[in-house]
């Protein structure tokens, strides 16, 4: 039951993160922009950050404290994800070095505050959703979505690695 709940939250956070990021980037560049790693409309970084924020704030009532937790987790997840993707694929997926208050171009103050707000809002709505999901069981839909995610990650990793390997030669 707990696994199903966190799996469901992971999927929801991943989808909403993907949607928000595609909308923001598309508006800024005035054209459709999907510069994500996976082929399917999920951004696992938002899923992982979302469930970590939800988990570490599950017993906290003060939303300012949840905001601070969201900031800390988003900093750690975004920096670590950027570092690992660059290490594995030799590609920089995002670069904030032209934004103020950035750290190695991997994170910056403005995005961190935005992620803190999104994390706080996400916890608020997730708590309402979890009360509805209390008796929810791990379903075939969850298993199917995770299977697609695993296949997509494998295929995307293979192609990205080969592209980055060919670009460095």
C-alpha cells in the first residue's frame, strides 16, 4: 500500500514537472521545447524530489518549514542529477551559469525558490490525494507505467550515450 502510494506520487510529480518545464521553456523560447532525457512525458528528477519532499515533510504542519525542506531537497536533487548526467553522458543538460547566484551552473537561487514553492504546493495537494489513496493497492497500471519508464530509460540511455560518445571522437 505504501509502495503504491509513493509510486503514484512519483508518477504524478514526474508528469507535472515535465509539463511545467516544457511550458516554461516553450514560452521563453516562443516554440515547443522538450529537451528531456526520456521519450515519454516524465521527468524523473521531479518525481524523486517530490517523493523525498513528501516523505521528509509528512509530519510537519508548518508550511514555511516545508518550503525550507523543499529548497534543500531540490538543491541536492538538481545538483546531483546535473553532475551525474554530465559524468555519465558527457553532456550538460542545463546551465545556469548566466543566472545570478548560481553554483557551478547546476543550480541557482531563483529556480531554487521556485522549486521550494512548487514543493510546498505539491505537499499540500499530495496530502489530500494520499487521504483518497489510503486503501489503494499496487495496480497493473502502476506496474505497466514503471515498466515503460524502465524500457524508456534503457533506450534513452543507450542512444544518449552513443550520441555523446560519437560527439567526443
